[in-house]
C-alpha cells in the first residue's frame, strides 16, 4: 500500500478513535509531538489522548503530500459530530518501512476571523455550511 493511502486510513482510525487500529500504524518506540502545546507522547500516551478525547468525531484529509518514502505531510480537518468544535491539523509523518516512527503535529481550533480583519473587510469565507472546502466529503 502506498504511503498516501496508509495515512488516509490512519486518519479514519483517528476520527473513529479506534485504539487497536491506531496502534497498528506505529513502531513501538515512536514519538508524537504536539508543538502547539509543547507536549511529547509515547504511542500509548498518544492513543490515550486521542481515544479519550470526549465526543464523536469525523474527519477530512484536505491535502496529502508524499514527499518521499519516509515523509508524508497532511492537512486535515477533524470536527465533532454534534457540531461543538472543529480543528485543523498539519501533520508530518516520518516512516521506517510501513510504520510511523515520528509524528509532528500542529493543531488549531477553527473559528471566525478576528474582529480586526472583519472591520477591515478583507478576505472572504470559502467553506460551505458543513465547514468543508467545495467538493470535499468527510472520511
């Protein structure tokens, strides 16, 4: 299986909070870094944080860049099924063979533009009511 497809399937496991499924993607001593909060996790800690996050989730990989056989970058939106919150993550997957050995992620909460930009009347909204870019479907 190519790395792009592997990462798409990984994101399905993230969205469904499938512990066993997630574990299968990682090398035993993989390291996961969440740079926004300055946290580093082992595989087990990461699975605990992901699968223990409250609520039911959906996701959409908006972009995948397979840089090389050992590096894949994604931009992904993950949102609560109940409409409570929505987040984007930029993720850098480092592989050894078919297993993730390092994952560096940058998460941000989705929301409206800041007031100062609204006042300047610059930029424009481009997403549909479901929060997806045109033509995109959830995982």
